């Protein structure tokens, strides 16, 4: 009695493995290339939302009852009063 042949092995004995890997590599490369503009768009939207939304992050952190001297000190420490192009990585509060 001959065992039934598996339907999973559709490659014949002379079919190279490369014929299966080229479409997979093309698919992965396409997905990676599409990821670049999507990632740029997401980063840009988040950046704009953070910088254009009304409200002050220092006020959110310290509360509205905080002293103005503390608020100024935290603004200077976090560089919120500097231009966006001149900001550097601020040390943690």
C-alpha cells in the first residue's frame, strides 16, 4: 500500500528554493519601504500635537497652584521657553 502524498510539499524535485524566497523578500522590502513615510507622518503629527496644543506642560506637571518661581525654573530646566530648533536634551527634573 502506497502512503498518500502530502499536499504541503508542492515543489518538485527540480524546483529551487529561490523561487519561493524572491517573492517573500520583495514583500518584506516593500513593507519596509512603506514603513518609512508612515513612521515619518506619525512622528510629525505627534510632534505638532505636542507643540501646538494649548496649555503648558510645566503647568500640567506642577499644577495650577505652583509658585511662578518654580514654574520659571522648570521652564528653563526643560527648555520650554527656547526655540524648537535650539532645544537640547533636557536633564530629568
